[in-house]
């Protein structure tokens, strides 16, 4: 056995670097990761401690063993499969994805959605018309009434009385309320005839008319009657 | 010590004790990856897929899962390349992602196997597949050499499997992949001191399990 140097012997007997410390330092020593002081102490300890020397040899042998273990064979297609999968992921465009998703959601719902919008617009239009009708001018208002769907119609024998007068021509404007009663009238053109005036008064007092309607609702309106005499 | 969870864009912000910043070539390559160059990604896969597969296989012991993890790693690299800040080398960053995936799989597998009944046929088939993956490694070897090689590989994998995932990780990274202590600390998000102690423990355990295969003779002084 080689005689130990005094220093090595002193280190070996050092209580703070025993076999346990030596075992702990061996792994780092193999990788040259021990600091200089620790490396020196380990080497000195190992020089004088056969069991630790065998331990260290075991670590060296382990490293040789591991480096000699065959690497597991890589599946043949792994590289290609990985590149293919990666190319699919890379080719996927975020906005393209979003467009596809939106199109897939919208397409089946486009027709029903459009039908719903149109139906809503129609209903709204009808409602708007109703509201407009409800805002129809009250009796006596000088403004023309809009949204008249059916015109007022004259009825009753008063029209025949006018025809019996034998006038050449006569144009009369009558304001008809929603109850079908004429509440005012004016002769726009025609002869200044007391018979015509009398007839007009009869119309205002006794005349019955069919009132104008908007969506079936009677409203006030204006009626212009024009008479032209035809002689055979 | 539990594994610290990180998001992939944070992985690179862990201070690298070695300060191993990417080289100029690395920096140029990263620029190409960020520009989504086809050739850059092909090169990345060609260069690294085998080593990532090796590591994943050693950790998971399942060729199918190792292949899945390998593919997932590259997909994640693509998705998070903009988050790579260059504080470590590209290879280190790649293995950070790989180990994050692998350790998630290890934990998931452990939970799954706790509630699973394993059949003998299944285990036999798995072992056969494991061996089958090595059969093409060296066609020129004699049957005896090949058998010995398979035995050693099987013994090594069994010994590795007996380690905890923390010890297995450091052993695989150091003794198989050859990463430095600083890089291992960076990859696993632990201190250098922890790397040293875990590696010492891992090797001690491996040595104990593999003693029949190790040759021990006089080393240095005399007995």
C-alpha cells in the first residue's frame, strides 16, 4: 500500500470529510463540477479508503454503462409526421378559421334570418300605417288627410235631386266626417242658383255618405262632386 | 420539491444561471422561425426530433406517448416562438417545453394507472413493443451481442423507472443528453445545488440497481 502523505492522512482523518461526505461529492467530481477544495479532499480520502475507492469506480463504471446503452430507435415516420402536423398547424390562419366558423354558422341561418327581418319590416310598416291613421286630421282641420284608402262615397236620394235640377255643370266640395255626415260644403263652380243652395243645405243636414277609411277605419275626408249635364 | 408550473412564454424568462444566451446562428435561426419559414421548421424538426423522442421515451417508457409528446413539443414551439426572449439557447428552451409536456404526461399517466387494472397480456405486449423498437438498431450484431445489448437497455430502463420523476429528469438530461448543470437548472427551473443533489441521489440509486452490470476494480491507489 502506498504510504499516505502527511497531508492526505490528515485530510482522511478529518472528521468533516468522512465517507458520507465523500459519497456525496463523487457525482459532482465525475462531472468536474466540484470546486477545487472539495475535489482535493475527495481524492485524498479515496486514496486512503478502499471502500470509497470502489464506490467511485462504481460511479465511473455507471457512466460508461449509460453511455453504452443503445438509444431507443426513433419511429421511422416520426420526423415526417411531425413536420406534416406542424405544417397543418402553421398553415391554419386565425382569420381564415374565424371566417370559416362564421360562414358555417351564418349559412344555415341566412334564409330564416332574412325572412324574419322582412317579416319584421312588414309588420313595422303596417303598425306605422296604423299609427299614421290614428293621427288623421280631426274634423275641421284644413290639412289634407293622407293615407286615405277608400274614398268617401255619396249615397242617398240627394244626388238624384241634384240631377233633377238640370244643371249644365256644378262642382261642389264637401267635408265628410267619420260618421259619414257632411259638416261643411262649398260650391267651387256652377250657377248661382237658389235651388243649388237649397240642395247644398239639404246635403249638409240630411245627407248620408260612406266615410273614407284607412285600413277599414272611418276617417274624416274631403269629397268633390262634379256634375256635368248630358242632354240627349 | 414540486414541479413549478409555468406558461410557455414565461419559460424563457427564468434566469439562466449559465447566462447561455443564444449564439448568432441561433439568433438568425430564431428570426427565421418567427418569420414562419418552411425550411426553418423542417430543419428544427430534423435536428431535434430524435433527441426529444429519446428523452420522452426514457421518461415515459411508451413509444406512442413519446411520439405524441415529440409532436406536441414542436407545435408548442411554433405557437410560442414569439415569446422566446433569447435568455437561453434555443435547444435549452426546446427542452424546457419538452420537459413541461413530459412531466404533465407523467402525472397524468400516474393518475390514470392508479384507476386502471393492468392485464398481463397488455404488459407483455408493451414489453414486446419496447423490444421491437430496438430490433433494428444494429443489424450487423451477432445474436448474443444483440441479446446482451437488449438486456442492458432493459436493465437501464427498469432502473431509471424506479427513480422518482425528479431524479429521473436530471439523470436523463445529464447522463443521456449531456446538458450542463446550469442548463439542467434552467430547463427544470431549479437551482444548481438542487441539480447536484438530485443527480447524486439518482446516480446512487442507478448504481445500486445496476450493480450486476457494472465492473468495479481498483481505481487510483491500491487496496
